[in-house]
C-alpha cells in the first residue's frame, strides 16, 4: 500500500469521519471518492476489464458506496468496504460478460506447449536481461486475465493492493484458509503460464520471490 493510501486511511478511520459518512455528508463522500477512485480504476483494469468497462464498474462502485454509506459502521476500513463493493460489481460484470470457457485457457496453453510424454514442444528460452522484465509484465497480465475470477482477485488484492489476509477475507467473503488456497493456486498457475510461454528465471532462481 502506498504512503499516500496510508495517510488517507488514517484520515478516514476516525469516529468523526465515520459519522460523517453514515450521515452521507457530501464533502466526506467526495474525499473518499477522490482518494480511492484511482485505485478502484486500476483494480478494475487489472481484473481484466477494458477502459470503458473499468470506468463503468468504478462509477457503479462509488454509487453503491454512497447508497450504503449509512450502513458503514467503521468495523472494517473504508478501503476494505469499498473494495468489497468493487468485488461484487466485478463479479456481476464477469457474469454478464461470461464467455463459454468450457476448457481452461491455461490448460489449453500448456497442452499446446508440451508433448504427450510431458516434454517441451518448445524449450524455454533463457531470459535476456534487456527484455526480461517487460516480457514478464506482459505475460503476467495475460496470465492474470485467464485465472479463475476469485484467484485473480485474491492475487491482485494481496500482491498489487497490499491487503492483509483478514481484509481479503472480508472482501471476498471467504475464510483465511480459502484465501491461502486461492493465492497458492494463483501463483502456481501464473508460474505454469510463464513456463508454458517459454520464460524462466535466471539459473538458480528456483526459490521463492
């Protein structure tokens, strides 16, 4: 989480500010919207939405936040409350735009890259120092877009937005154990996706990140 987010978080967590939110004080609502709209937009784009759909979902999230502000009790952080709304809006958008993905895209990619005996169809290429980082970023974005929705959200909430396990539990409405499973599977599938596209880390980098 950025230092700016931490400062905003402290400003928004006091009982006086919570009371203003519950009263739907326009200035308090505006402050929250201005502080978190960029994060919400980034999260929506990272979840795989194009620019227009991300904007629509972000605006719907803020509108729902205004509607529900009177029910915000301050037990969780306002950022967690907002991202909980965002998660449900993203899930709704996902259902509305659902594709017929009967076969897992990552599994399909792996099948194309490996021979029936499990050997590489195309061996991994060593990473070139000048292009490795850009290539990895692009592939990670593609791999994230193909993860199951909850795995993708858990990964983004933890690795991109810096939420704690407890906060992710609140946002996704799952147990801490389930969050661990989602993160484990997301990381493994992303690693497999990178390897299936012929990218591997430097020699001896097999340990954790």
